[in-house]
C-alpha cells in the first residue's frame, strides 16, 4: 500500500484525496498556492529581513549565530524547524510579495473605491404599506415626531429593537437608492418613502464618516489586490484545457513535479 493521508479514523489514498479536493472545492485554492510558489521564487528573504520580522525590532544587531537564533525562536514558539522552513518562512515571503507587488497600487485603488469604504450611521423604518409610510414620513419631516419611537412601534425590520438606529456600516452595504441619497452627507434630513424591493424605507442620515487611508485600510486594500491577482491566476490556469487533469500511469514525481504555469 502506498502513502495515505490519515484524518482521525479516515485513511485517504491518492484517488480519494483527489476526489476530496474536488468535492470540498479545495482544488482551486491549491492551484492558487502552487501558482503562488512560482511567484515566490523571485522573493528572497535576507537574514536581516527575517531577523527583524521575527525579533520585532529593526535596531537590534544581527546575531552572530543566526541558525541558533532560529532554533531558539522555534523552541519559544513551539514549532519545529521543518514547520518553520515550509510554513512560516513561506508566509513571510507571501507578505513581502504583497508589498512588492501591490503596495504601489494601494492609493489609486483607494481613490477608485473610496465611496464604497465610507461609513454611515442612520435611522430606518421599514414598511410595506405606502400610505402608512407616507404618513410616518410627514410626521417626521413636518411634525418633529420621534424617529426612535416610530421605529420601535412600526418598523418591520430588525432595527425595531434599536429604535431604528443602524451602524456604523459601509455605505456600499446599503441599497443603491439609499446610498445615493446619503452621499450628499446631509445629516438630519429624512428621506422617504423610498421603494426598496417589496417595501418602503424611511431613512435619516445620522453620521457620515469619510474613509481615510489609514494603515489598516492600506493593509486591507493590499490584501484585496493580492486576492484579485491570485484569483485571476487561477482562472487563467483552469481555462487552459488539459492543464489540470488526473493522470494514470504517470511517472513518479520527485518532491513536487513542476506544473505548467500560466503567464503572469
């Protein structure tokens, strides 16, 4: 019997592993990681980079016994040297690759999608009866009725429990009809009745927070660009007939047989 994968009480041979990759929709992610390995070949990590990343400081001098430092780090973290060289080191290469490949694109991407990153807090009443929606709208607009009380009494959505208050949430999560109105940033204006799906919304913008390119946003956008790139690589690979196939009587591969890779 050849090698097999043991998971609990289950033993999976090669054919069963292939079947599982397809059944559990894990084949495409694996393809992506193999393609990523090709890109990582051009992303070496120097001893200085590795030391500063693991040690957490850029001022400390590089230790004379660098291998001893790696051994000690692995002992402290409770990982083996094999795990360090195959998993942790690769992940550090991935992070460096993201910065090298996509960091310069972050600002333009931020400007392109900034309106989707803006945050809003708003009050909402959801109704299905147009006449009732119009009546409540006029009470709010003309009579100064309390929005929270009306929402608690009449709204049909989950916001009923919060007095109609929702947020902060990304502006992009709102129906386009409402998001368009809120982009005017006119806090306190009551809008409605707004036809949404099978009902009507009465909404009031409470707070508008414009997106800023913070460190967290920069990291999110870098990951977004990276994921888009990786998905494009996967789609290119899987679109080539015969590139991914189950082979019978194939030659025995080495540590990992190099697969044909789509051009970047």
